[in-house]
C-alpha cells in the first residue's frame, strides 16, 4: 500500500473512532474539516481547547467544503471563549466545519479534566474590591506586574484619590489606566504603577507581583 492510500485509510479510521461515545475528544487546530471525511456525521460537543492571543476563537459550519472555499454563507457559527460551556453542533454528511483556533470535539459531554485549566502565576491574590495605595494602606506604593487570577480574566482601574473614586466610580484616570487582563497564549502581564493616595478598583480578581525598585549610584 502506498503512502497516500495508507494515509487515506488512517483518516477514515480516525473519523470513525472520533464518532464513538467512548472515544476521547479530538483536538483540532485552526482549519477546515469535512463530515464524512475527517469526522463522521453526527452531533458533537465543541469547546475552545487552548488560549489564543485573544482568548477566544470562532467556528462556522458550511453546507459543503465548496461553500467554505468560495466564501458563501454559512449555516451556523459563533465565537467561543475559554470560559464558555460546550456548544452542541450537528454535522451532516458533506458539511464543512471551519475553526479559527484550537478546539476539541466530543460525542460525550466533556469532563473537567478534558477542559482547559488556567494556572495563575505566583504572586499575591487581590480579590475584587477597592484598595487605597500608601505605605500604611492596603497596597504599598510601587510598580507591579498584574495577571488574571482566573480563567475569566482580570480587571483593574486606577483613580487619583479615594475621594475621586467615591465621587464617581466611572471617572478613573483614563484608558491607559484601565487594565483588562486576558488569559492569552503568551500571558504577558500588565505593568501597573501606583503612588501615594491613589485608589485601585479591582473588578475581577488579579494576581499582583511587586517589582524591585531600581537603584542608581
């Protein structure tokens, strides 16, 4: 049997395996997949399986692969976030499933172990709340690296004073000081600098790591 024939056989065997209730989830990268070739027609659960730079991906189901390749209208589709519950999709013979990022499909419901788990970096957990900055206050003056504490991301706003926050919580210091932290593939932290008397509003839990001050001779 030549390589092409052997590979075609493998694709057919894999497609049949994925359709069995006892099978483990199949993990697919971004691309297009055809029911009846890459996976058996049927109903599946679909989840985002790994973080991306935007913490979401999308899927679309086309009637045929030709519709996908020609950019025709798709039958159904949506964005998928890491925190979303599995989406139930139905694939008929010949349908083309297009995914823009990493996904997993399963005939049976996903277990917790099969879903992506976010491990927060080491640091101090700062729960949602309002904190005053100062040497004898809630958060010491300084520079911090901030990470999301959970899969749902983190959110921080800075105010010039506690009075400014209390007068109107919407008047933070501007877009440069509103930090929305996502769980991304490279997980780059935000650098946050706070000074005496400022207020820090944490709307979604974050992990903060204080950075050592630079010392010049």
